[in-house]
C-alpha cells in the first residue's frame, strides 16, 4: 500500500467514525426531545401552578390558625380558672 492509499483509508475511517458519532448524537437528541415532551405533559396534567395553589394555601393556613387559636384559648381558659 502506498502512503497516499493509507492516508485515504484513514480519512475514510475517520469519516465513518464521524458519521457514527453523528448518528449517536441524533439518536440522543431525539430521545431527549421525547423525554422533554413527556415532562411537559406531566407538568400540564398533574401539577398546579402557583396561582392555582395560593387560594388553597390561604384556606389551609386560615383553618390551622383557627384551630390553634381555639387550642390556645382553651388552655388560657384552663389556666385562668
């Protein structure tokens, strides 16, 4: 084999290696896109936004506050008697 042929063969091998790497990258990118789409669907279907959660949070905090006021009021009434 001549040096020129060896060089051409190495170049061909390098090009094939690059093609394989590009194919792997394309496969990875398509997998990542699919995963991102699945995550978007989960977020849209199963999770609530902050705006939707604020009224629920206020109601729960209010109820807990009322219960605590009642408990401390009862304890205070017991101490004063």
